[in-house]
C-alpha cells in the first residue's frame, strides 16, 4: 500500500486546489463588489470555485493519500478538471455551461471521493467515518444539482452540510482519546439529525428547514466546543495552542451561523444571506483550515511547517474583519460589509504567504 501512495505526488493537486482558492477569492471580491479585471465575470462562480474547486480538491487529495489506491486520485483529478472547464465556459461567455459542466465534473469527482469512504468504512466502520462519508454524499448531490441547473442558493445548504459533516467527522476521529458518555452520544446524534432534516426539509419548506439547520448548528457547535480535545491542548505551547485556539474560535462562529439561520430563515440573497453563510464558510470553515494546515500540509507534502507566532496575525485579522462584515450585514451598511469582505481575503492571503514561507524539508535520521 505504501508503494501505491509513493507513486502519486499530491503536490500538483494541492497547487491546483490553491489556484481554485485564489480564483474564488478574486471572484468573492467581485461579489462584494470591487471593480476588478474579470472580477464581475468570475463573481458568479465564487461558491463553486471555493467549495468544488478548492475544498473538494484538497479534501479529496487528503483521503486519496490515506487510502493508498490509485483509482482514488480520480476524485481530485475530476474536481480540478471541473475548475478548468468552468473557467473555459466562462471565458466563452457561457455561464450556464460553466455551472452545468463544472458542477457535473465536481459531482463525478465527489463520487470517487465517496467511494473512498466506502472502502474506508468497510475497513473501519466507525462513527466518524460514517459521518464523513455522509458529508461526501452531500457534496455529490449538491454539485449534481448545480450541474442540473438548480440555483446556487439551493445548492449552498448541501455544500455547507458536506463541510460541517466532514470537519465534524475529522474532529471525532482526532478526539477518540476522549471517550464520550451516553449522554454525549445522544446529543451528537440529535444535532446530526437536525442538520440532515434541516437540509432536506429546506427544499420544501425553506423557513422551517433553515431553522432546523440553525438549531442543529448551535447544538453541534456546543457539542464540539465541550468535547473537543482542543480545550485541553490549548494549554500547550506553539502550534498546538494555535490549532486549539483556531478550532475553539471556529466553533463560536458555527454557533453564530446557527443563530443567524434562526433569525433570518430562508434568505436567498442580500445582506442577511451574506451573513448567514459567510459566518459559516469564513468563520467556521476557513478557521478550521487555518488550524489544521500546519498539521495536514507536512503529512501530504513531506515538508515541515516551522512554527512562528506570526501565524496569529491572519487569524486575528480574519476574526476582526468577519466581525466587521457581520456588522455590515446586520445593519445593512454596505461599506462595512464591503471592506470586511476585502479584509477577509487579505487575511487568507497573508496566511497562505506565511504558510508557504514556513515550509522546510523534513530532516531524515542518519543524514
């Protein structure tokens, strides 16, 4: 199995995912909006590029590296190709085609990603693998809906479910040392059922679905905050403390997103819509990426991330700028939302620069 893994270099796939991230950030600035070259054209692809092109690719790379089978790499190949095809159609002035063919390729990549979890669950049928496998199914269905022409606002809850379940499953996997009690398990399953019900019911009754989803997020965030080992590791020095702070602060944003879903249910556009979803995608998901990157990048690339306190700079800026953006959304203050969104992007770019410049080759023993 190790020989299989060594035959595939994950770095090109990670770079393809990173390119999708940069395009998604540029598209996001177009949505805020800022008048940037091709920014307005890209703006409509912000969500697909971020979720399908960036997150879909890098998460699939992580699992393909772990499973040790060559076919598993078709997942990131297809999601990466989805980004390329989407941009090609956009360049030709065919936005519906960008959605259609990009969405279908993201979905096909998701099928391979879900199949990876089929193998993993067969080997290890644990709760955390089932949760992440369910997240993969939401990814497939969401992108398929995009490819079939459904509006993005109907797809977003499925993308959100994919990411919430994937991250939750990963935290469950890493928290196995903290044996949950019966009451903890019951609360976790209650949150999980609320999240699933919220997404599914939301198609028929958007307001009710949004509120169920919101309650599920609030319960899940409380469960994660209370049960995550980060509450213990925050006392450790260096990167361990940074990761713990990132995780715990991300759970706060998850709770806030749940509350916003309760307060502004069924929104499909406008200030409240921006607040509901960016509190989750930026506040929760991006903070999780900040916290996990110093751990995951060495595992995938074979390069060590040298810890430096400057990593706190983009994390603080991300939280501060998102608070600014949320204030703009809740008060319908355009400029607050606009420049909060700009600083969200700056924080992510600063983090990427610090991460890349902190990479060092692993020193092998005996050399």
